[in-house]
């Protein structure tokens, strides 16, 4: 007798979220599915977090690869790289790719990620205006650094500062343009942001804060950037890092329910029970996601349900951020801004370049910002996640784990 055919799992998106889910699934049920993976990029799966060290010259493309084409073959996975899916036929349970390839699915996993937000100002389509999202973007930035001098990075968040640092390391003169009055305002309070700006200025970066971009100058290639106040600066390269938007176009065209992103429940299932979604393309309980930790949690939960071990539920947790700019030590976690019911513990040591702000509420640590001395960041983060009572060590909490444990000994 012939054994029945395995059900087919089709994964749309060959990035970190989708492939982490596949890795978890292989660990739980290695022989359950025939798996086909579609990827828009002509590569295996790579660590997108390491694009910044790739740009800075600290890593090579081989260094950042997570799953090579050989890995897919070894696990019996069909990889269709460089062939993005353009349509989902839900009644027939088919996906169709740009090449015309059609594959039937029993279960479908959407991991379409996010798309960079390109400011829709005049000139945004000129040559030399790019995003910072994939290996191809990094290759364009490195090529520009070899031939040109002036770079402008629009967006002073985490990604923008990493891009700016990388371009500076490649020898370009770099100006960071930011629409608000402080850098990384989603991760830092204003004192920490000011310290970060000073440290990066000492390295040679320039900043224009509270600056509203009104247009990109040039005929065929970018030559400059102009602002709402009428001022201009030269630019041979403009890198847009002004945020991302969940990539929902494919899901929307298939009739899946979307708001800001693809709606999923606690099992990462969409409103179609055969279709799951993970990563930056999903919206769970009104939240969207861009950091690795929550996406790894989603991958574990989704894989468990795909494997038929559906006892897990995805629960949102506090998140932490660490800046990946060599020589700048910065860490933030949880609700670092606080509110009316919270209190702040603050330590400033300008000579050592150290700043710490801890936010307490109801006797628990709920947020932390660390600059210059971040070694206790994971410990503070653990306290935040556990909602641990810190009343007994309140007086020593700013001085870190060693002091607090000495008190308890």
C-alpha cells in the first residue's frame, strides 16, 4: 500500500519570522508537512538585524546567512527564491507566484514582513534615493560610498542611526534629518537622547532636528534635500528610514481581514483557519511588531499549532532595545516614560558619561533607560517582565544587580 501524501505547508516570505516558524515546526514535527517556501529576494534566509554591521564593513554576506540553499535541501524544503507570490486563491487553496508558478496548500503561512515608508515628497523616485531594508539596499549604499561624498539619512530612529554610522564608516559625510526634537524618541527619554546625539556628533555625524523634508532635488540623480523652512543641503545619497508599514497587500487582495496589519488571534491564525501569519505583517490585539523577541515568541506559538500541539497562546511581553552602533552603549526596556502613577529614579554621572532612569509603579520596575553603563540591562528587563517587587532594594536599584544582591545576602 502506498502511504497517503503529506499535507502541504506553503510559506510566503523567506525572512526571519517565517523561517524561524519553520525551524520550530521541524523541531516539533519534522515529517508532518511537505514544505514550499517562496521568497522575494534571491537568497537564502539571512539575519536582517546584521545589515548594519554589513554596511559598516564588520560582516560579510556569508556571515549573516542563517539558512543557506543547502539547508533547505537537507530538510526536504522546496525553496523558490526570487519568485514572490502575487496572488492567493483561497477557494482553490492555491498561491500564484510572479513566475506563473502555482502551488496548492493545505496550510498557508504568511510572513510578508513590512515595507519601508518612503516619504511621498517631490523627487523621491530619483536615482540615489533608497531604503535600508535588505541586502540589495546595502549594496547600493556601498556603491554610492565608493563614488560619492554626501549622504542624508531621513529618520533618526534606531535604523536611521545605524545606517548613518555605517555610511560614516564607509567615508561619507552624513547628515541625519529627524522630524522631532530628539533622536530615538520611541526608545529613549530626552536626556538619554541628548547624550546619544553628543556622542554621535563627536564621531562626525551631523544632525538636523525638528526638520521637515519638503523635497528631493535633482534631475536624474539626487543632488540635495530641501526643507519646509526653505533651507537646502547637498546629497548624493538619500536613505529613507522614516518607518515601515506592514506588508498587507497580498492578504488584502485575498480577502483576509486587515486593519493596520493582518489580524490574527492568540494562535497566530487569521480569520481563514487554514492561514496563519507571523512577524511584522501581523496585528495582534491592536499591536504590531518590529523587534525580534516578540516575533520569536510568535514563531514558537504558530509552529506548535501547525504541528497539532495547539496548547500555546501568544502573549505580548515587554520589549528591550539595544543600539548596535559600535562604542555607544544604550539600552531601554518597558514603559520608560511612565505616567501620573509612576515615579522615577535617576542617576547622572556626566564625567563617566553615564545616565540611568528607572520607572517604578506600585512597587515594581516597569521601565528603564540606560546610557553608558548597560551591563545590568538584562537584569532590569527580567525584573520588568516578572513584575517583581523592588521595594526592598529601592535605595540601591540604580547601582545595579551586584549592589542589590549584596544587600539581600
